[in-house]
């Protein structure tokens, strides 16, 4: 895990350089750090009931490393023992254009008979890929994970 607690017992991620990394590598980094954040948030909530400010601040820190956040707000932080992005990851499809990329990613849990499929949209800025949105896809609809909105 790449996260740590600072002197104030708050979640932090070391600043990473994603310059030149592929969208897939950025997404895998996000998944690893999201799991670390989820573990932090779950434990923090258990030991510091009703301290949502710390959890939201740590979530914002996570998103600012990986996502396009300027001028946008998002659905609140969701965390817990049944987190998203669990199981074996498989990139099912990828499309790369000049400054946009799309990954279709599946997560299969060993005990499950189904695969969660996500569409991950990226935008290229400053020679690195940022996640623009992640959506869970089923047969009928897409469900945005962040649900970004203009600020």
C-alpha cells in the first residue's frame, strides 16, 4: 500500500508522477489507493464516529491525485467492508484517441458467478492521464461512481 497516516492521524498519499503512464496503469494505481483509502475510512469511522470531515478530506485528496476535479463536485465518499473494485481485474477493451481514452474493465470475485464491469473514461492533460468518470455497467444502464457535477 502507498498510503500512510500523517502526524495528525489522517490519510495521505505520497505525490506520484503519472507522466507518461498508460490509462491502465493509472487506473490500477487508483484501485490500489482506493482500497487503502477505503480501509482507512472504515477504520476511522469505527474509532471516530461522526467525523465525516476527515473522511471527506481524505477522499478529496485521493480524487485530486487521479481525477479531473477542478470546477467539479462529486457524490460523497462511500466506503465500507463491501467496497467496489474487488476481485481479479481484467481489461476487456481499451480505446485510445488523441487526448481521450476508455477502458472497459471487469472485476470477477472468486466466489461469484458474475463479473462487475466498469467503463473508465480518461482525459489527457499535462502529459498524463486523469480519470474523468468511472461507471458501473449492467445490461440496461450506466451508474456513475463519482457522479461528478459542475461546481
